[in-house]
C-alpha cells in the first residue's frame, strides 16, 4: 500500500492500468502491475484471475492454475472465474477436473448457459488443444478409407499406430471402424508421451510443453472415453525401437507410422513393422510431401536429422527423414496429399488404389476443417464417397 501511495496511485488505479495493458496485449507490463498488487492483496480474486489469464496467454498454463484456483475459491459464484479455470484445466488435459468444477458451480448458482455449453460440449466429444496435420486434414479421410477397404474381412481389424500423441488419429481409426464397417477392431498405440526425444527435433518447442508436462498423455487418455465399444485400444508407452520388438509373432492388418520423422529412425520403424504386417495388410504414414525420386537425395540426406525443411523452389515443406526412409524401403509409393500407403503382397509390396473406397470427414476435428476436407477430397476424385 505504501509503495502505491508513494507513486500517487490508489490500488484501483493500478488495477485499471494493469487491465489497460492486458487489453492492449502488453502482457509483460500487465504482469508486473498485477504482481505488484498481489504483494499487497494476495487473496484478491480479480487480481488473481487476471494474473492467471496473463500466464495462460503467455503459454504458461501450469503457472496459471494456482492464480485461477485462488480466484474461484474467493469467488465461487463468479462464472467468469470458473470458465477461465475450466479452460486452462482442459488445455492441460485435466478434463475430469474441469467438468467436476463446472458441474459444481452450475449446481451452486442454479444454472448458466455458458457452463452448460462447456459441460455438454466436452461430455459429447474429445477435445484436442493441438491437432497434428492441420495443414492437410484431408489425410484423415484417406486414412478412414483404408478402414473401409477392410470391411469384408473376418474377425477384428487389427491396427497398429506408431506415434499417437493426443489421440486424434486414433479417433479417426476408431470412428471409421464404427461408421464404415461391421467389424470389431483392436488398435495398439505406441508412443513415449514424455518428450524425452524432443532434443533431436528442430521444432520441439511447438509441442514440447504438451509432452513434458504430461498434457498429451492426459488428453490421449480422455480420448479413450469416446472410443466406440467394439474397438479395443491397447496403450504401449515407450519408444518404437523398444516396443515394436515386443510385438513379434503378432500380425496387423493396418499399420500407421507417424512417430519420429528423422532418418534412420523412419527406416528402422519400417523394417520392424514389416515383420508384424500381415500378408495383404497395408502399412501407411503421414508427412510424405516429396518422394525420394522427386528430390535431390543429397539434399534429403544432408537434412536427415531435421524434422522438416523447405521444399526446393520454396513451395511448402517436406520431411527429409520420411522421404529417405520410405524411399529407401519401398521406392515409389502410392501417396494421397502426403498420406502414403503400400500393401504387402506375396512377392513384396504394391501400391494401393482407393478406387471404390469410402472415406469419412473427421467430425472430431473442429468444424472449420470439414469444408476443407470436402473440397479437397472432391477435387481429387479418388474416393467413391465421403461420409
């Protein structure tokens, strides 16, 4: 209080200055002033709430939680506090805690449409703070078409996924089984979920926080609640080079690779997966923007330890490790807007035609991607239909 008096400002005036900086996007200045206020008024709900929101806006959700929890404790009937806390809890994958808090506040205050909407929305569908492959969501439709091509077999469809992250691709596989076939399925998911290998990536910061603080795994576990009943999911937590050998003797109908994108790791994963892919089964993967015969092999090899680099000519990016691994193992492959697939035959591998197959829009993705999928799949003209 004395420090504020010395500069001729009341606490209210300091708060208003902090709020003005916050609204102007001047987060460092706002954070400094809110910190100043909290030294004098550590339990003030408005200051704690706003300091929590500053932390969230600066990409520090774990730091935001204590402030927001204090705000809700001091103002249990304030819906804005509750919505802010729920949002950060959801962002960090604590879905059960967010829903419990929202339901408790809803019961206490007698009903609020914003709380009801939050509860209903997150009880009915999975939510992903990060979606891999947002630049090419139509790949999800081609993934689902591979499931449709398995519809006439006997017994469960056996799917192996290497690199599950938050479970969005798992949801695509499982929903495709439910909507496009009459068969059950068994899906095995391999991922370390710990960020231990992020040091080898040049982009680690973009997803690193979700792995290192456990968010990715918590979101994945929440996704499991929305998996159809006739789909059984097995979680295998570890690096692919550790987990794949433990599958010796098993056979899968579909194998999807979207784990490490570096060379030679991609090639090693392909070699290991070859041993567990059933004859007639399909192995596929993401992020093959350029095939090896389409790029200077020396350029790809020089960038083999980078996740992605600019395409020659400057039009988009490609993943050198995927280009090298797929090219060296198969040669040219069938590829659909960066999603590649090959079928295992008696004499080796053959390319996959999706003529006659039906794909599915990833309805668990935000709606803004749905029209993009419809438009691009329609332009390609490679599927018989799209649900």
